[in-house]
């Protein structure tokens, strides 16, 4: 069962759903941007920029972030139109 989203959490409009889901999972886990940054070797400002898409980050950073929070990034083929 998926943990409850914290009260007051809102996905950021215009941000990719994967990034919003990672931010939500971080928040549910009680981790700050500084916590994630320290664990992954980034500054809290870097994590902020990733979560708000202020920078075009390396894919490896997204994979590491997802992996730490217990997610696998999976590519699923689109249905043919």
C-alpha cells in the first residue's frame, strides 16, 4: 500500500510526473532536499533545481534519486495508435 501524501503537498505544475513522484516520495519519507543531496553527493540547491526542473540534470542523477527512494525507472512501449 502506498503511504499517504503529506497534507499540503501539491505536485508542481509543468514538472514531469516522474520528478513530482520522486519529490512526493522524498517528502513522505521525511527527507529534506539537503538529506537527499548529502546521500547522493549533491547540494540541496542541486536537488531543488532537479525537483523544479531549473536545470537539465544528468539522467544518472534521476536514476540514483529514484533508486535511493526505492523506485525502478521502467520504459514501457506506448500503444500503437
